[in-house]
């Protein structure tokens, strides 16, 4: 197990993960049998949600009667605007495995707190998971955080297409300037 110590702090925008980093993290989580973190990783990338919205997702928001929805519509807490996202087959599979293993009920938080019964995973716990993933890959963990997950898919979409408008819609930004800032 890799421990994350952060003697130096990185201020400013956190880096997005590269596609090869994501595949390396996925592979490690699959080998370890860590279905919760695999589901968390995949959903964070697919949804492009801010951590406050991602961590408040309940089982009933993404599934019904054991079936994972291919598309989800949620209201963002920051903007109060609806955002729709696709749950890819790979993420559907990871979520199904997690829900089967954890036996979560429909009203439970999808990613529960490891300490507080009935509570959602905390921001700091989620942030530490991401920093551990980065450290495991040999990356500077201080350069990565929860917003790295939101930026990852946006960066991957924008790189080949250069279509800022599409990324703006995906992220639910009102102003194109916010999208430019988000992409760095």
C-alpha cells in the first residue's frame, strides 16, 4: 500500500490524468479487486461532476432493480443546472460489481463514508484516494486532486476535436471562459 505524504503543496489548477494513467490505475484496481475504487474512478471520469455532486450520488440515481442506467440526469449543486451524462458499459459493469459486493440499498449513498454510517464519502477521503492513485503511478501526488477527475475527460474530449463548445456543454459551464480556464 502506498502512503501519501505531501511535504510540498501545489497551489492552482490540478492536472488531469492522461489516458495511459487512467488505464494503469484501472488495471491496478482490477488486480487488487478493489471494486469500490474502480467504480468511483470510472464514474468520476464518465460523469465529469464536481466532487460535491459525485459524492452525493445515491444508488437510486444510477440504477433501478439492479440495472445501471446508460444515461443519468442530475442537478449540479453549484449552478442548480441539470447535467446529463452517459455511463459507459465499462462503468456500468464496475458499478454493478460494486453494488453487488456492497449490497447498497436504493437510498444509500453510492460511495459511503468508511467511518460514518449513513453518510457519504467525505471530500478529504476522496481526495486522498486520488492522491494515492497518483503516487502509485510515480506521479507528484500534490499535482492531482478531485478536480483532476473532472478535467480528465474534458481534456481527452477536447484534445482531438478542439471543440470547446462540446466540452462546455459536458461540464455544464455557462461561460466559455470557465471552460478555457478548466482546460488550462
